[in-house]
């Protein structure tokens, strides 16, 4: 597995890996992370992955998912 590129951010760190004919997009925020796998056959190269990451709709959706992860974890922790 090799790192293709990283995008540091104020809230979310993005790392893109290449492994087994797939791009792995790893998003990290605080103690949460999300990973997306994209086949090399679905994109034309690194620039397409960068465009996907920079897409406003995609960003809004993964930020909402991070919020849901936070709420879900804390709700579960309150039960124990």
C-alpha cells in the first residue's frame, strides 16, 4: 500500500492510498475515521479522486456521517 497524497485540514485529515487496483480514501476527524474504496477502473487517475474529495456534496455527507458517528458512540456509552 502506498500513499498517493494527503490533504491536511482544519477538521478533517484526508489520506489517499493506492492498493490492489483501488484507491482508499481515508478521512479522519478527532477519534473517528471513514474509509472509501474506489476501483481504479471507475476513475481516470489521481485528479478524479481529488475532485471527488473536493466535491461539496460529498464533503457535506461525510461531515454529517461524522456527526452521526459521534452521536451514536456517545449514546451507546451512556448505556454502559
